[in-house]
C-alpha cells in the first residue's frame, strides 16, 4: 500500500470512553501531525504514523496553544493504534481507504461520526442520526470540500480511492477531478513506455512509483507492426496497423482500460506529434498506400473529435513534433523524392492557423568524425524535447545533448547523454520532456532480459548532471514512450 504521513480526523463530539483533552479537535477540518512526535497536554507523546496526504490551507491550534500548518494534500489515516486514557487501544482506519466496508455502508469504524456515502443511497436514508447526501462523498465535509481534498492526492492514489464505493468511483471515472486539477495548476507528469510488445509501464518520477498497465488487446498483425504513441489529456493513444487498415488503441487512466475504434480523418503512420493539455496535433506521415503526407489534424481528447488543419509546406514522414511557446513545431523527417533527411522545420500558429517554414532548423545528422552515417530511412526520427519552452535534442551517435537557440536558429552542444543511453541508430532510446525535467530511458544491449534505466536532469545553465531515478528489469529496448501531464 502506498503510504505517506498520517493525520487525525476531527469529530463533532467525543465518544463516552475518552476525554476531550486527549484529542485534537477542529470541526470539519483534517489535521496533520508533523514529522516528529507531538506532546499532548499530559506529556504523552503521540507518534506520527504513515499514510496518504490530506488538505487544508489554514493553521490549527493544538492543546498546547502552538499552531501547526496544514498541508495542501488529501490524507488517509494510518493503520496504527492510539491509546485511550483507560489503556484500551482503538485502531485507526485509513480515511481514503477509510473503512472496512468496500461499498461505503455505515460509519467509518472507529469514527462513528464520519460517513462514506454509497452512491445508490436514498437522500432520506439515515445512519445513526445523520442525514446522508449521496453527492457529499464524505458526509461531514460535504462534496466540495471532499473534492478539494481529493484533487490534492497523488493520482497514484486514485485507484484506492475509487475502490471505496460507487460515489468515489464515479467521481474518479468522470474526469471531473482532472479538470479541476488543471484549473488549479495541479499537474503530475508520468512517463508511459513499452519495452515489451503490448506491455506498458507507467512511472511517476516525483514519487518514484511504478504502475503496470493492463495488457493491450490486439491481434498478431498489430503486435508486430510499427507503432507511434501519444499521451493527451487523460488518454494514452497507440497507433498501429491491423492487416490492411490502421488502428488506434486508447488507454484511459480514468477506467484503467484499453479500447479501440477511434478513427482519424486521414489514416497515417510514421507521423510527428505532440500534445498540449487536452489537445494534440499529428502532422505528416504515410497513408495506407505508403504515400508521404503533408496533411495535419488536431485531436481534442475532451470531445473525442478530430479536426483537419491546413496542409504543411512540405510533405514528410518519420518526423518529430513538439509544442513550444504555444505553437506546434514539426522537425526533420524524409520528404518526397529524396532519400536524405529534411533539414527544415515548420511551425504552426494555432491562432493564425498558418504554417511557416524554418530553413536549416535541424542540420544535425547523427554521423560525425569516425562515425558511419546511417541511411536516413534507417535512422529514428529526431530525438527532441521541450522544457520551459527551450528545445533540446539528443545526438545518439556522439551521445551529446544540444540546445536550440531560437533567435540564431542554431544548435549548441551542452553536454552528454547518460552512459547507458544506448540505441540502434536512435531506435530503442527515449528522450522526453517530463514537466521541468528531461528524461532519458534506455539500457545496454543484452541478450534475453535486460535492465532499463530512467535518468533525469533539470535543465539549467550548466552541463547535464543526470540523476538515476530508477532501474527496472525488463527489455532494454524502448519501443514507444509518451509523457502524460494531468
């Protein structure tokens, strides 16, 4: 169970078996204990226990008169015990995993004044004298304060919260929490990647937590086809081919399930793409007949709709896409009638709905002194990422990191990639922006089961100093990778 600091939940009235002096009270508040032991009024120490996180923006008065700030997160009570005055131990239950009852029936055990409300409960149903409201989630707090707590939880806890009862499950699956989080600027960036066909892992770099996604449902043809991936809103999209047609599989973090059936306006593969919040732009690529495309389209994950955009100035496939300064850039790729990589880029202004060509934007080929230059078709699309509206690129052959100077339209070498960032002409290596970090995912080539490394660097004025976030025993070749921020 994922755990964090512990908290006490306020109660309207003390029970008959305990004295009020033993408790910290603050009606309709959730009170956080600090990292050290608190001294109660009679000198007894109350140690902190571990659990998830809870909300409040105010300070609360403890028994000794000292104020302790409340943190901005949503909490769960620990599986610890507290000792009553007569020596009886009363177990504390988890408050986001608040009750023994999975369907939220009745009061929270050990907290008879705190209720989880079943979704199908009639409004006139009462529990021990309390009038329940099916929309309030946690009865004493009311719906608004309950939601205000939950949006401050890490989204890695949402699966546990959804398992409490139908009310919480409906709230999580509705997507309302993520819309509110976006409005409040609460965004967690997770990395989703696949090192094994049809298998996906998710990694939270802030809390260093892993999650294994359900296996993708597909046929043999899709499994062995080339794939592109894209994270947008609360969805992970994987594009591939089944026999003669292109197909899109969509994973939703709201339901933790895969589905298919989505169709673009123009079926394509080998395109460049990037997302910005709930929208994504896909540009170029090849149609089902192998023709290189100059078309582009915008996907809105909120409405599930596709809109055709104006055509680019140049058709291209195997290109890369990024958002920078609120505009969409497409970089590199292979054009029509030319086996060499394109050095130009293009930028799409969404306000003006216009493409502008940028000559010589991506001159860096991955050959070099003493390095044999691979054919353009054998190379991976440009490994590029944007952090804080600054564009970076990974030069796989020389294992360098470069920064783009927008004013002078040139690339500056700033340092090296992690030692274990091994690739095959750029394939098998992930280079992504993850919030304020650059993330590199890769591992040494090895027979059989390999080891993958996740390294990160927060860009600054100096050269990259890579921090090893995690390692995982899996294939060392990264087939697909996407970053979801919500």
